[in-house]
């Protein structure tokens, strides 16, 4: 893990298209601005984890579906 110190309005560049800006610091909360191409999905960790859980559940339930019989 890379750990950086940044001040308000300073930025970090990740790869060719992602820029993370420090927008505000208030107490123990830091607000970040993230600029990324539309093809790059950006999620909060808890949202990403929920999506992964739902995907695992959906994949597991698909295996439990009965096979469909086609009319002859």
C-alpha cells in the first residue's frame, strides 16, 4: 500500500486517466474528488462489497434452477 500526505487541492494521478483530488478536510473526514474515464467504475468499498455479494448469490441460485424442457 502506498501512503501519501496531501493538502487541500493537491492531487494524485493513478495510471493514465484517474486523478484523485483532496477537496476538503474537516475533522477526521476527508472529501475526495475522483476524475476517471467513464469506462472505469468507481465505487465506495461497502458498495463494491455488496455488489460482489449479490453477484455471488445470483451465480449460486442460477445453478439451483431446474432445467427447462423444450416443447417437441
